[in-house]
C-alpha cells in the first residue's frame, strides 16, 4: 500500500512539472489521428521493462526519447516520461493489467 501511495505521489509530481498551472494554452481542436498516436504511446507501458528502458519494444516511437522510466518495486506499475525535438513532453503510466477493467 505504501508503494502505491509513493508511486502515485511521484506521478503527480511528474505531471505537475510537465504541465505548470500558470501556462496559458489554447484548447486545440480534437484530432483523431493524434488521439490514435497518443493511445499507441500508452501501449508502451505494457511492454517488458528492459525493452522500454532500451527503447527497443515494438510500440516505441523513434520520434521520442525516454527521459525517465520508472517501475514501482513489487508491483506491475510503470511510468515513463518522453521528450522529442519539438519540445513535447509526454507522461504515461500503467496502473492496471490490459484486460482487467
């Protein structure tokens, strides 16, 4: 239970750092292709951890490089932060098994 709380706190800090509250942003129009792209990035969290760390899993997008890969000890929870050359930062985490809804 303590590991889950620590993992959640770390994730909140990562998201807070990636998206400052005072940043003014226009709300973009929904783009189906972009949504599919981000959904595919979520699939990386279900790859084997060594493959994610080496950025060699089948779902890894070569446009991005991993800045941080984290796995909560004793759990199947993982998170990673990605950067690309367009100043885009993405935070992705896995908290469930792919078929456990």
